[in-house]
């Protein structure tokens, strides 16, 4: 699969500078863009949150310490707590992104994302078909959970009892 095109700050500056209504050079636009980025970072460092209406909210949050697995060695490692920046898109942005699926000529990355989702869905269905053909899931769920009453038992029984829908 081809890699998504990443737009750089330089390309954004060029696009803004090309707007004839603004009458700004690329250097002037670059200075403004850099100042905006700097103001966002300064606000996050001093207040921890910045809301840009119709765009979204940037927020500094503390990620808790946790255990993780080193993918190369499969060793369990301890990850220290740390501050991270999160972004929650605003309603206007969310709505525009939701419209992507109904576009007549969507961007290439949208088409590829849908193709990948379909492939993963097909693989998941094939896995369930294979799983269902080899076992009586409800009975095995009862045996595996040894008669214990728990939400996990109910979920396991329900999942095992659902018929596989071959497509």
C-alpha cells in the first residue's frame, strides 16, 4: 500500500500565501504560522488547554505509569508516567470528516482506508468461520469458566452461541 501524502508546514504556508485576498509573501505567512504554533505551545505549557472553536481542543494530560511489552524481545517493561498532548477535533471538523464516506470522488487515502477495513472484516469473518467449525463454543465456554458466574462468562457464552453468518 502506498504511503499517505503528508502535507508540510512549507506547503501550508505556500497555499496561504497564494491566496490573492491576503496579499502576503510566503515569508510573512511563515512568520504568522510560526507565531500561531508558538502561541499554542506556550498556552499548553502555561494553562494546559487551548480550545480553537470549530477546530478542536489541545490538552496536556498525564498518562499513567503502565506495563508494556517490548515488541522485539517480548520482555515486559515499566513505562514511567508522562505528560502527553491530546487533540479532540471540534464538531465542524468531525462533520466534514464524516462526509468523506459519501463523496463521489473521495481522496485516495479514503478509498484505501475503506479497502483495508473490508479486508480486515473479511479476515475476521474467516477466523470466526474456522473457529465455529471446530467447536461447540457455548459448552466450551461453560467448561472453561468452570461454572463461575461473571460478566466474562455471559459474554463468552453469548459470543459462542451466536451463529456464524457466512457472506
